[in-house]
């Protein structure tokens, strides 16, 4: 994957950075922790401007998140609820869970959207409940831009400063990413077990 990302950034420049970050937010296995440090390194080598790389990465991230948000918003939670009522127990999701998630997003939407952009998996998934809950477009896109811009700038800046040692960024961030993902998966499994146990009771 590293070779493919490197080739895309090197050959397509800012367009490649935009495309990769767009894909990263549609298919989370493509990590921004690799894309943006590489873009920063390319900027340090004179292949593109650092600001251009940051803007391209931010734009790709926002557009990718916008796809999920707009799809979820078009569907709406009202259409999802019958499916949740019928099949939700198999995934540990209930109508009450949806109500809590929507209430949390409406109450803490800006904070959740801002910090969610810096967490693996969460940065993509949070767009779906935000759309289902019909979080206002102005709120969603504003805080998605702000959070994405900060995250992209940190990664690209690290790649730019480290130059040919940019892989240290991946080595530092990757373990943290695994811990966060493991925590999210663990919380989901615990919630699923608790829900199934309550259903049996």
C-alpha cells in the first residue's frame, strides 16, 4: 500500500492527495497517517507546496465525509428505525440507542465532529449518525473542515519537517491508532453482550 500511495502522490501531486484522502474517508483501511506525511515529504522535496498539500488533503477529507453524511441525511433515522427494531438486536443496537446517539450529537455536535476527525474509524463513521440525526449542514461542514484541517496540517507538517524520516510519524501514530480502534471494538462487543443478555432476561 505504501508504494501505491507514494506513486499516487508523486505522479498526481495535489490531485492525488485529494483522491487518496477522499478514499480514506470512504474506505478507512487507507490511512491518512500514511497519506499526509508522504504529501508533506513530497512538499519538502519541492514536488508541491505544503499549503497546497494541506488544502488538497483537507478538501478530500471533507468531500469523503460529506458523501456519507448526505446519504445518511437523505435516508433519515425514520426509515432506519424499522430495520433497527427488526434486526438491531443482532448488532446490539436499539431504538433507545439511536435516540441517545442523536441526542448526544445534537447537544455536543461541534465537539464530537471536531475531535472525531482525529480518531481512526471514528472520523468516517461519525458522519453517518450526524446525517441520520439531521445535524445542520452548516454545523457539520464547518466543524468537519476545522477538525480535518488541524489533523491534516499536523500530519503533513510532520512529514515536511522529518523529510526522509517521515515514516517515524507512522511508527508513532500507528500504535495509538490500534489502541483507539481496539477500545472502540471492545466497547461495541461489551455493548452487544449486554444487550443480548438483557434480551434473554
